[in-house]
């Protein structure tokens, strides 16, 4: 079958290929004259008529109507899977080309689910390279292609859209989007486990960013019984990586187990970027329990992988984590260099939280060198404002305290009091924010 061949001509070609006359194909249900009119393009066959013709020709009715080659859906799905691996390995141009090609063919062949997956992948390519605006446009376009029964795919698209909103500083909108979708999936007679776990992972990640750890743990407990029924292994690995970051210092063995399981899955799937994310998550946990040097090693490994595959957003985040670990270890010059490098990436991609984190690290370094300096004041003030704009209340509390201490060290008692007051007012909102 050819892509632009008229339906009537397609039927005629297939009939002749099989050595059939018009009478052979039409009878006993239809007349030869009726089939001749269809082949000439004068009549458009109804679904029932097309099913009869397709059955006689030995082809799928949908393939016949839309000119789809045999197993077009399977072939295009395989192309998308390969493109997904290429993107994770940093071959963005190849992944983008395949996504575009599949989207066009899926549209031509009337395969909306595959078209949606291709557009979703195009969004992932944009996000991988740091173009958050283009990514969110692709994800929103993908949602318009979904039918009511495409619950699993919709969960994947919504999760990525929410992540983009969070990057842009609209954390509240991201949470509302995820919670609305999660409620809708839960309300179904037989809730889809893959969709539930994908949305849960996204919400747990967002709650971690807000330091809403009890809410995140509740979500984890609710999702655990679903895991044996989840079909998408990548999403299982993603869940493990996300909830591993909830573990405390006495749970490090469990952290190692979860990250080891995720690493094994990502390795088997050939997903290089995700292996880097595992290293990043491991470093995050180690730094929180005070094992700073080991954390720095993990962040360095993550940074190397993410730099190699060109994952811009992730590279900036891992670089900031490494900078903070080095600051804690007293390596101020290298920490400053890395934080400045990450700040440049964050400004280009407009990642609000990372911009704030870069300012805070650089402000603490400036303050360590010259307590109460104007540079430290300016950087920490800007970090506090950015955290406030992004709705990251716990980070605002921490930054306000650091700014107050810097101002007090410089003799600015009134400014210190103002900053401490801002932190206290923000802290008063934490119990409300963390409630169910």
C-alpha cells in the first residue's frame, strides 16, 4: 500500500494482485457495478462494506481504508522505542527526526495513540536540550490526541507537563494538575496501576522539592501494593529512584536496594541518562546524612554522564549538588566555579528553582569569605525572592535564616530582623502546606 493512493485505486490494485475479478470481490453481498463505482472513486464504502472487501482481500479494514502497511503500528512503535534510547544516549537529532517521522506517519495512518507518543517524545527532546517552552507545547498538543481510554499514556504526558510547570516556577499549578489527574484515575472502576504509579512518582518528586516528606511517604505507601501489577519497567525504576530519596540515615541499606534495582532496569533498557539520574539520587541521600565526600563522588559521576548525553536541565541540577557538596567540604573555589557554571545554564533555561539554588550557594560562599558582605546579601536576597515566587516555602525559610545571619554578621541588625521575620512568617505556613 502507498501513503497517498486513493482508496478505490488501492482496492483495485489489491484485487488485481490476488487475481480476482470485480464480481469475485463483490459477490454475494454486493454487485459488480457497485464495486466498480467504489474503485472509480464514485462511491465511498461504508464500514460494513469495507469490512466485506477487506475480508475478501485478506487485509485489516483499518489498514485498507488508511493505506497502512501490514503491522504499521508495531513498526512505528519499534521506531519510537529506539528513538527513546537514542535520546537517553544523547543522540538528540536522531531522536527528534524519528519522532517527527512517526508523528507524520501515524497521523496519515489514523493511529492517534502512536501520534501522541511521537509528539510526547518530541517534547522530551525539547526538555532534554533545555527548551522548556517548546516541551510544554508538545505535551499539551499530545494531550489533545488522546482518547478517553488512553489513561496510561495520558498519565505520562501529564507528569511531564507538570515537571515543566515546576521548572518554570509554577509549583502550585504542577501539583494541582497532578492531583486532579490522580483523582480521575483513582475514580475509575478498575484504576490503571501504571498510570497511578507514574503520577505518584511525579507527585512524590514535587513534594520532595517542597520538603513535604510526610505527604510523600503517604503516597509511597499507597502505591506500594500496585507495583507487582505495573507493566512499564522504566516507571518502576523511576518510582524506586524517587522514593529512595525519602530514606533517612538508618535506611541507607534500603536506599542502596532501591537504587540498585532501578540501575539494573535502566541498564537493561539501555537508558544512559537515567543511569546518571540514579547516581545523582544516590549522592542526594548521602549528602543529607552527612557523607559529603561520598556524595561528591556520586554527583561527579552523574555530572559526567549527563554532560556526555547533553541532558541540560539535569546537568545543571547535578552540578549544583556537586557545588554544594564541595562547599560543605571546604573547597570554596571549585564550588564557586561549578555553581557559576550551573547558574549560566539555569538562566538560559529559566529553571527558577535551580537559579535560586545557584544564588544561595554563591551567596554562602561569598559570606564565608567575607561575613556580612554586600555580595552575599544580594545573592541570598535574590535566592529568597526566587524561592518565594516558586512556592518553595521550606527553601524560603532556610534562605531567610541564612540571609539574617549574614546581615547580623555585617552589623545590619534591622535588615537581619526583617529577614528573620520573613522566615518566621513563611515557617508558619509550613504545617498548613504539609497537611493532607
